[in-house]
C-alpha cells in the first residue's frame, strides 16, 4: 500500500496508551499504525515530538448575539483559525435561540455563518431559551434525530434563564430523545439580589462581578440541577465548574449512581478573583461567569480533574475585545460590572495551559491529558471513534507537539479576534507546532497552511452516556 502521508518517528499517545509508532494516512483517515509502513507521497518527521489526537473543544461561543451594541470578537473564521493554532481539530459552538425564535431557523442561521469559513471541523450544540410547546414537541425532537444531540440550558441571565418547570420539561424531552443536557448552574435570583445591593452601595467596578456571583450561588444551582435531573432520570453535564463546593455536589451525585458529569476550564486553574481587581476597567478583561475564585478553589478544580470527577476540560471560549465600546468597554459596562460582557478568550491556550500545568508538573498523566481534551469529548458528544483518538479507521485529526518548547503566552502570539488574552505573561512548557485535520495540515511548523472552508460540519450520534434507561 502507498499512503498519502506517513507521520514517522513520533511518540503517539491516546487516552489509554503511549507508544512509539508511525501513522499511515489514506483519504483523510488513519489506515495503519506500526513501523516500516512502506512508501508514502509525503513523509513527516516527528522525531522528538508527541503525536496526539487533535483537541476537541466542546464548549466555545462563536459569532453569537451578545446584546444591543455588543459584538463577539470571533466569527467562525477567526475562532477556528485560533483553535487550529492551539492544537484543536474540532470545536462545538452553540446555536443560541433567543425568545420568540424558531429553533430550526436558528440552526439554519448558524450553518450559514459557518459555511465556507472554518479551518477545523465543527458541530453544534443547541441553546434552549424559549421552551415553547412547538420547540419541545416538534423542533427539538426533530433536531436531535438530525444529529444535534446535545443542548444547553441556563439557570441565569436575562432572557436565557429557564424556570425549574421549564428545566423539567426540557429534561423530559431529553430523556425521550436520548439527548444530553448541558447546564450553566448559577442562581439567577440570588445574583440579581446581590447585584442590586452592590450597586446601591456604589460597588460597581469590575471586581464586584465576583462578589455578585459567590460560591453559594453556583453550589445551590448545581444541587438543584442535579435534583431536577434525578427527578427526570436524565443525564446532565454541569459546565464550567469553578470551585470545590459545586464539584463535591457532582461527586456525591456520581457516588449515588446518578448520570451527572462535570467540566472545568483553564480560568479556574490559573486565574483568581484578584485578577478582577485591576485599576480602572482593567478587571473587565477577566469578567466571566462563573468568575475565577480563590486558590483553594483552584486546588479543588485540580482535584476534580485528577480524581476524574470532571470528565471534560474545555475553554468556554467567549471572546470580546477589551479596548472597544462594542466589547468590554461598552458605555453601559463603564457604569457597572452588571453590563460588562461576560466571557474571555481561551480556545488557543486551553491545551498548552493544561499540558504545562498538568502533565509537566505531574498532576495528570499524558493519557489523562488526551482523555480530558479530546477522547472524552468525542465519547460524551457522539463523535467517537471517528474523532478523539488515534486508531485505524479514525479521522486523521492529529496534533504534533514539541513537549519541551517554552512559551510565554502573549497576545502578539495568538490568532483569535480579541485584542487581549487573560493569560498574558503565563509561562508554559509544551506547545502544539502542527495541526492536521482529516489528513491535511492546517497549521504546519507554526504557520497557517490550510485554507478557509476546509473545515466541515460533523453530524453526531447520540451520546452513549445519554441512553435512556428502561421505564
């Protein structure tokens, strides 16, 4: 057999094993693993490098409506380009419904935004903001059948927060259709109560964003979400967990045998609430929800990764420009933290941060790294074994890493649409130098070589974690 490409001499790692191996690629898929594979049209020398499954970031926001006068910093072109430079080969953005919108029409609109723009593969989660009879009875079941097998609901934010009754109705549809429910767990009424009190006291600077969303707000909502899921016997994913108390709620549910899964993000490992306390509006750069906590919360989130309470490590990439009146410095945002756009960029830095802080510092193994950043995402969201692993028959979605490369993260090195990175000055060891999607390089030796539009939409099967139990 003559291969299209052989990647030769690298150290291959999957979620289960690490081994020296060459990879033979034909028609965009892995056709052989071994040594002395024979001839190829192109041979790539990976000696001294790690060859890992391309990262899957299953929690990103791209080209998403963000309120009057606010513009998200990344569209599908810039967001997927940044993803590729960060060693990712597939991202899962959200098709976000707003009140009064048809869910089916929202999905069509997001496909139109992505069409011809992507450097890496994409698939879509749904966001349910308007749980009408038509959405729950017709549109949502049909979309799940069409491969949109996961959707997110919010317990906070004006126009997005669902009541407990609406949550139960959505969960019931998930159980009937075999979909997976993702939940943003924060208590909306408690946040409004605290925000009003802070503003009346004149505490409006960005640092008070964290005070408006303290740990009990997240812990209570996490507990309530788990209770609702238990009532409906439906699996749920609690996203962007920021602290030990919420993590322990998830652990207790898992120990009871409930199908409750957790995700955490880089901001909860390396940032703290002190970052929000910059002079003037500088703290707005770090405004995201839930907010970064304290060092004890950082340690708890690391424990959640090490002990496998968390199945996923995602970026929650939600980028806005800082020095921009349509971004973090919106005129209303200058009057109160309440109006500062919520979210920070991170799709390009997710993998290097976890590799450096996790693998290189001995907190997690290389195989755990692969699981947390690629394989578990593919399994959780119905993409495995086509995606998320290195195996014969899988798509040749690969990231080649220099495990010893030392980089100080800086905005000038990055490729997203934002004008800053919250991780400015963080020194990391280990960096993805080349990224291949379905057998073709998108980034090679640190240079963009892929073409816009080469990324494809990938429909998904139902999550094996969401198979309905017998009634």
